[in-house]
C-alpha cells in the first residue's frame, strides 16, 4: 500500500515552524526583546531562571498591544511591519515575519500582560502549546510583559537537546550584550537567577556601554570610526591592536540596528588588521552600519542572523579602507593624566624604559628585567644550581675545573619573529639522524664531549659533537621542556604556584564565567588560584611558577578562549593537554641572549624527555649537519 499524502493539522504545522525560529531560550529572548524595541520601548528588563528553560520574563515600556489585536498577534504570519512582498525591501524594524509569537506559543506556556496609553486597563492573555486558555482585563502599567514558562514542555525530544542551565544563560547573556551595543538609546537590564548581570543607561553613548560590558581595559583602548558614503554610513569603535582574543566573540557589527553575522564584513575587518595583529588573533569591534534597504536581503534565514549584500566587493573595500585608515593614521600612544612633578618624573622614566625596549640595535639591558627573567629561567633550569647554593655563594656553582661561574647577564631585547634557518639537505637519512640523536647527543655519557660554539641570531645554539654540528632552537626546546613539565604536574598532581600581589582582576562574560566554572579543576591542578570578586569579576591570585612574569591576564583569557569551542563530552586528558600547551607561552623567546650555563641546563633537561626532538606544535627543536656535508659545500670533498 502506498503512503497517503495528507495535510498536517495546524498544531503540528506550528510545532514544525517553531523549530525554525525557536532553537533555545536565547531565541525566545531575542525575538521578544526585538519586538519591544520595535514597539518604541526605551527601557527593557529581561529576567531568567534556570538558563531560561523554566522561566523568562521580559518587561518593556513600549506602546503595548490593543485588546482586540492580542489574539491576532499569536497567529502565524500576523505582523504590523509589512503588508506586501515589496515592503521587504524597505524593512527597518527588527521583526517582520510575524512568526515569533506563534512559534513561542507553540512550544511554551505563555502569559502576556499589555496596556496601551489610550486604555484605562490592560489585558492578561494565556496561551499554551498554541491553544488559547484565557483573556481578561487587568490593572497594568503602560507597555508589555511576557512571561514564558517551560520551553519545549510539549516537545520533550527537543528539550533533551538543550544544554546546561549555565550554558543556556551564557547564550542569553551574550545576546543581551550585543542587543545593548546595537541600541545604545535603550536602557537594558538583565537578571539571571535574581542577580543583575547587566544594566545600561540608555544615554545613547556607545562607549559607556562598551565600558559597562567589557570593562575599563577595552574602553581605554578604542579608536572611533566615522565614515559616510553615498549609500552606507559606518560609526562606532574598533579596538587598538593591543586588544586581541583567540576567537571572533569580540567582533560585533550591526546593520540597521540588527546584530548579524557576515563573512564579508568579518573578512574585511580581519584583513584590515593584518600586520597589526598576530596570526590567529581577532580584534574587538562595535560597528554600526546604516545601509539602504534596497542593497540588502535580510530575509535569508529564519533567525534573521544572516543577510546578503547586493555588492559584496564594494562593501568589502569600504570596510577594509575605513578600518585600515583608522589603524594607520592613529598614534598608539597611551594617554597620561596631569600629575605633580614627582609623578611626572616617574612617568618620564617609565616612558624612557619603554623606548629603550623598542630600540633593538642598542639592546640596553635593564637590571630589574634581567633579574626577573633570570629568576624565571632558573626555576625551570634546576641543573644550573640549587637556590640554596645561589643564596649562600652568590654564584651558580663551579665549572669542571673548580672555577666559580659568574652570574649570567641577560640583555633584554624586544621579541621579534624567529629567523628562518635554511639547512643544507643532507644525504644522511632522517632515520639515521634520529638514531644519532638518541644514541649520542642527548645522553649523559656524552655531554662532556659537547663543545658549545655560541649563539646565532640570539636564537639558535651551535653545538659541536664529534663529526656533527647540531643547531638547537632555544624557544622550541624550552617550549618542549615546559610542556612536558606541566603534563607531569597534571599526572603527579604536584605543582607550585607564584602569588600575584596585587591580584589580577578579570571581568568575565557569563559565557566565560561558565567556562571557568566548568574547567576550574583543570586550572587549579596546574597552579592557578582564582576566586570570585563580586559581580562578573574574578581575582587571579596565583599562577603556575613557569607562567610568572608574563602577561597573566592575556594568557589566562587565551586559555579560556581555547576551551570555548570544545565538545561537551571532551575527555579530561584532552582538556589538560590543551591547557598544558598554552603554558609554552612562558618559553624563552628568540632574540633573547642566553648564557652558556643556561643552555647547558636546557640540554640537561631535554635529555630527561621521552621525545625531545619536536616542540608541542610539531616544529623541530634540533637539526644537524654532518662534517661531510659541510666539507662538500666548501668543495673539500667532490
């Protein structure tokens, strides 16, 4: 018997349609908040419990809904925004399809309280699973309040695909932050489990909102953007290159007041930052685009998160040139406040030191920085000497002839790209080279035969051993040592921390906070100490020993970012390995002059590793050239 074609009943149709628009609680909040903005609200309050899964309340002071139009609002394709298909080209409102309320009502229990300024009383309307329950008059303030309970109560199969309450709350928080950035003229308040997470003033000042959401550090490093062409206006702020993240979460752009995702805009912005920012780093932006509706197609996706431009190339070139110009023609000099003479002298001294760091050719050593780097390296180079011996003798022990070694001087040089070392192709097979490493160079018996020739480009160490020249990349080698040491710490559960005084205060978004709580044990196991500091702020009180002395805030946020896109079921070992790989940031860089005792200590620790020949990222730590190859190059052998 063949399958019979039947028309679906209205309830089934509504549930299927709801699946296109309502994916999770954040979808409900987005649709209702956008409706509030379209209704002329100047203040919107969003309250959620259990990540919005059990309860959402959205209150606005907009124009409200007339009593006779309340039931109509919950019908599919009922809208006040358009009348015919041609109107789609000129849509300026955030919502226009008329699907939001019907989709929400199809899968939730909804209560609506609304009143217009013309009415003496308001209306209370109940609808559950698409079925009207009651409608009555009630005393109410002007505006509209939606109470949405038990999302997917009648579609349990879909409810199972929701994530934890904390994760869902994070999605809503991120979305509320973006809506606040898109409409600085509206005051938004967001409460999660009765705790205020965000409250903006609605004073039209975009920079104030950026400060409120992202904190002082970002607000203090912004460049203003203003550009106007025949059909496009761009305004807002971009971050100076010092603000960077490991993902695109800080890239915000809004087209005609709507937060959207666009590969064209994203590529134009990131290409403009090229050469100003490290690879795989992404900038901060909060840009508003006002574009003629005839040049857009916003009816691309049910959630209206995507759009199409009629001329992608023109938009790309305009955005690229605008952002690039702002970066190129601005001096990245920090502003300083007016101070008294003593403070002014101190500030001048600080700026002079900063200038010295930038003068690569002069390479002026800074005693404090020397001591700090020296201390950091000595913690990782136990073979040089014990702390007790350094304390007692003021030196690093004695060499093989019994002479006391002098404290090494480590000039401070700015970090630059590591030079590319071209190695002549050897006829010796790779397998033979590896065997040679294992059998000879990195063995305790043969260390005494090493003859360290010197350091090349302040990055590579040249070691002569029998009839081979070995070239060691100090950065890659130290990365490997730190990675293996961190992994061992995680395995043995033995670690040491270094206290930060004062502690570093971090302002985390709800999503970042959820990640921190989820992976807190993983961070604690390697030596981080973090505690709540009130509101959205956390205090970073201690870091692992090998991370002390580098930018703790940037590194910690980068670690957090790297865990953001992981699967829920990611194994603990994989998480630990990811965190450990980030510890390599503390490795001694190229263009840093090391002493002979330090390189000896590094070689000694390399010998303890199972695979010392590649850094955690796969680059070689050591390469070799045979005497035979060198003599062939000089034509001594033909």
